[in-house]
C-alpha cells in the first residue's frame, strides 16, 4: 500500500489517499482517487497539479482524466472473472493522522470519543 498526501493551496487540511496493491497498480489510481472527495477538482490548479505530477513521476503519455475516470469507475464494478476494487477513500487529515487511522484499522483499535 502507498499513501499520498497532497497539500492544496488555500486549503487548511491536506488530502490523503491510498493505493492498495501498489506493486500491481502503480501510481495510476492516485490520479483519480482524489475525486472521491467533494472538495477536490473544484479549482483548475487541482487538475494542473495532477498533470504536472503525471509528468514528473514519469507516467507514459499524457494524463487523459476522462479516460482515467472511466477506467477507475469500471474497476469498481464486478465483471467476468474479476473482483471489483473498493472505491477510493480520501482522508482530510495529515499524513501522520492518516497513518494512525490506517494503523488502527489494521489492529482493530477503535477511536472512542470521551
């Protein structure tokens, strides 16, 4: 699993998202996962950030968000011989807070309000 933290301009709280089975999927799911959050994609700088990141990490070709969103959506539906992937989760938290949340999920700990 890989965890990404994105600090967006004019936003007080970062966006964190994960890619499960990173060794199989690579970075590709990252580029669509942030759209699971209603606060992402509202500014042109969000799209420009994704396009720049695509280039900087050496992804092939150019970022076609329409095609990537179609592919990511189709991956969430059952199909012949393939288990659907879970919809992406975006945490509005710092990287450290997100790692704590994920660690608690893995160990079965539940955060309780006092």
